[in-house]
C-alpha cells in the first residue's frame, strides 16, 4: 500500500492535441480514487501511464517516495483489472489467480494460502476449480479482481471493469469492489465514464475533459459545488445560467440573470465566488431538485424565474419538467402531485437559496 503522486504529467502524440495536459494529483494511501470523464478525456491514458504501459511526454509519477516514471510495468508493484478482464480461458479460477504469484516465484504453501484468501475476499472460494468459460460475467470480473489483489500490490488499477455487465449486476459488483478494496486497504485508481459508479464508490473523484483537470473533490462536493460549468453538466443534470455579478456582500454574491431576476450565491474561498467583483460575467448552477415550482403564478411570485412547460415526464416519485426560459431549457425535478404541471402551463421557478452555486463558465 502506498500513495501515488502524479506531478504535472502530460501525454502528447506527434501532430495531435495533448491527451493529458499537466495533470497533478495525489492519491492517498488506501484511498479509492476515480478518474471520471467522457470518452477521450484522457482518463485511460492517465491510468496506463501510472501502470507503465505508456510513457509520459513530461512530468513524473511517484509511488510513495519512489520515482517510477521510468520503471518497467512489471517492476511497479501494481495490480491491474482490465475492461475485458484478460483472463486465461485454458486455466481454472485458481490457476488464473495464481498467475501473478507464479511469476514472482512465491512458494507453494504461501501461494495456496494467498489464493484461498483472495478467493474468499471476492466470494469465490467454492469455485476455485471451475473453468473460466463456466462463469458468469460478474464472476469473471471477481476472478480478475482476486488475481490483481493476490499479489498484494502497492496500487490497484481498474480500467472500466464494469462496462461489460448489465445494469443490475453493475450495481451489485461495484458494492463488492468497494468493500473488497476497503477490506484489503489497497490504494485504488479507478477509471470510468459512469457517474453513478464514481459517486457510489469513490472517496474522491477527479473530473477530466479534453485532457484537462476540472475538479478534484469528494462525490458530494463535486455534485453540490461543481467548479466549472462542464462539471455541473456532466455530473448528473444541472441548469447552468449565465449571469452578471451585481456585488459582494460578506458571505454572499448577488447576481442578475438574463430576465433581471436577482439571486444570491454563497461566497466560498477557493472558488470563483471568492474572486469575482461587480460587473463580472459568470454563471450559476441550479440542480433540478433544488428548484421549487409554482403553476400559473400570481403577483406573489413576482421576482422569480418564469417560463412555460415544454415537456412533463412522470417517473414515479417525481416529475421531470423541461421549461422554456429565455429561449433556454431549464430542467426541474418535482415530487409528483395531483396538480402537476402540464405542457403549455406558465410556471414560476424559485431556486432554493442555499443551492445556488457559482461556477466557471
């Protein structure tokens, strides 16, 4: 177990834009750390640089106090779980799990002990002699995880390991991976484009786009306090509205929207809200569930955002509305009720004051 430090690493292929640009992050000892972003954002390239499969164009990679930038992959003490699992079909479950120990020359008794412990960790102790082609997708994924953990790596690297599973199995397996990693205490770097996976499994999340790092924080902070408009839109659903800063008053920032509605956002050090001043152009993020809806608003709703319902989607506990406001679609999630809004209805939208959040445009 160890910390992993990426010090300004970049990767650029000749004639192309950088796949990863000047990325600096620290993954703490025993932490479950996720690289999250859309396809092509640089997350898998980053993982493969950590594994040693790709050499950085610049920057350095450290495991604890050791610089491993130029260390061969098989000397880095990492365990890897690939998207397609990369299991040996001609070997049994036990044979697959044993592979890394055989390469390292681990003795027979110690090897048997560690294989049994690894299979128990992933709940496959009864299937050690089963052929790989006799296992389900979820079971194969757990064999791959056991094979990575049995060598007791300094860092566990997982590259979209759940993408080949159906939705229900993904939910079950992500819980197993998280609990297994925590029980082992292994530092984990996980790559996914699935926001639900990242939010459910991670201690911290790094959000990437086009090779650039947008934010590193806990899942709750990334969701409730996104740093940029991209993060706000990529993580869940959010309404990002342009605004003009009116002024700063102690712990809050007053902003004016396109329809002259005035909102207040908290002023928080280390975010854009602490750097703006009157007249600056910025943006606010409003989560769909943080907006209260009033149908056919009267005079008492003056000063609130108003628009007309374009679509109303019943999803069970809540209704999802798309509302035309100033030519922009605002999404609102509201509890289902008998007086639900319908397409064409005029509505007033009141963002909860403590959920207005300023973001980099």
